[in-house]
């Protein structure tokens, strides 16, 4: 099964937050940073300012020379950090593995997401815009290198998906400067060799690149061919695990909502078992067409990582808070109060042990053959509604 690696970048992040706080800045040429007389630098530039050549990390005095009417906004790092944490928590609630690489950038592994990489990215992009008012750019690919470059190609606010097997084709026309690790000096050195595109670089032998650049040349040859096997790594200790689905059209069918809740309960259970965690609190999230949102939760008798136990609690909460026929815009299920999967078994309680072994077998099948290897009978009947 091909990996689905996502890269997300919050577009002109500091400036985007400032536009939320001061809407009159929208469309204006402005930067966030220090004063020019105090050797300040540009921390973030609006896209209107970038048209004048203003860029992040540029000395503010130079930025003002390029754009004499440039507005300068003092940074509010505590505010930016708060927005970043909220977006990152949303991402962690949406997919199992998130690797934050800066305040405004992250990799996500959505390989087991039934929506597929592009589908998951599209939903999260729309939700971040709706929930936080922030624009994002996304890249979807089979590895981190291509996903990162796809994001850069799609900026601002784009979503570029590179299907597995087409990595080299995607890279071929791009300038070598888009590869990680190639700065102005390396770019000039390659230009001396008449190498200006990644496609041209990929046609150069590994041996010749090693002669020119040393050990770095071997790595450069692999990157030019789109090769990258680094995993998405998450050292974050989750306080909760959850899954959500925003429907393309509001759903009022009880059977479809029940099936969706079951699928998400299975996804959360699978993530809990993968992380070797269990939770004592199950919660359900409901959003109506007018965007009003409620969250309800219940505490279990003991921690669980079992799909059916999560679903039973979630379905009970759902039924108590949903009126038959009422349309639903978003549905979510989560488990919190996490800890080791310890359980106090009752005497002669062998059913739970049987379920655990069955789920372990199902997890192995889905890991090896993909999340669609098994289909519920109820899912087949729902498709015919």
C-alpha cells in the first residue's frame, strides 16, 4: 500500500493572524517584524508586500526601500503560538501521526485514512479556513520530500497531489532551488554545470555528483529522483484521539450517521491500539447546518481500546442528542483520559479477550493490505440507500 504523506503550511501565518485581528489590513502591503531603524527584520510578509520583492528574513530597512508605503506591525508571538497550537491540535485529532516542524508547518501521515490523502487534505484545508479563518497550502504525495515541494508549488492556498509513481515527472520541470538543501551557492555551482532543473539534475550520474559535491552529491542524486523513505515521526503525547467527518452535503439518514459513527469508532480504536493506549472517556461531536456545535461525553467503567465499546458509548450519546431527521453537517467521535491499556477482567470474561485477538488480526490485515481490505455488510446495504 502506498503511503499518503501530507504537508501543510499556514500561508503567511503571522500576517494571516494579524488580518483576522485587524481586517483593514487585508489586501494591504504590510509585514510583521521589527522597526527598520533598530536593525529589525521581516518575520512575515503579506502577499501584497511580496509583489514588491519583500520576503521573510529580509532586513526591514531593505523592505522599506522596496516598498516605501509598507506598513509594519509589531509581532505578537503569544497570539501566534495560541493559533498554532489550536490548529495543530485539530490536525492531531484528524489523523494519527503529525510531525510539527515549525510554528506554521507540519507533516501528516494519512496512509490509513479511508478518505485518501487528497480527500483528507481537502477536508482539513476547508475546516481550518472555516474554524480558524486561516488559509493553508497542502501537498500530498508518497513521501515527505515530494509533499513539501508540492506545497511550495501550490502556494498560496493550493492543494497539489502527486500520485505514487509520478514523482520524477512532477519534479522534472522544477528549478533545482526547490530541492531541500540547495541554496544560492549550490544553485550557482550547478548552473556552472548547466544544470538548472531537477530533471537535468536527475540525469546526472550519482558518481559525478559525488565527485563534485562529495557525500552530499549522493543524497542530492536521490532527492532529484524523488526518493525519500523518512517516516513521519510524532513525539507528541496525545491527551485524546479522535476522528471527524464534515459531510459534503448535510446528512439526516440515521443509518448513514450510525455507519459513519461506527467507521470513526474503528479508526479511533485502531489508533489507540497502535499507540498502545486506552481511554476512559468517550465523546461525540455534532455540528448542525447553522454551524452550531455541541460536544457530549461519558465515562466508561474502565479504559478501552475496543471498537465496539467505543461505538456503543458514542451511539448512546448520539441518540440522546439527535432528533430523528435533523440534518448533521459534521460528526465526530473521540476518546480521552488516555493511559496504558490495562483492564480488570471479570471471572469467566473471555468475550473481551476474544474481541481483542480478533481486532489484532483485523489490524494486521489492514496494515498489510489497506483499510478497505474488509467491508461491513451494513456498509453494503447503506450504499444502496
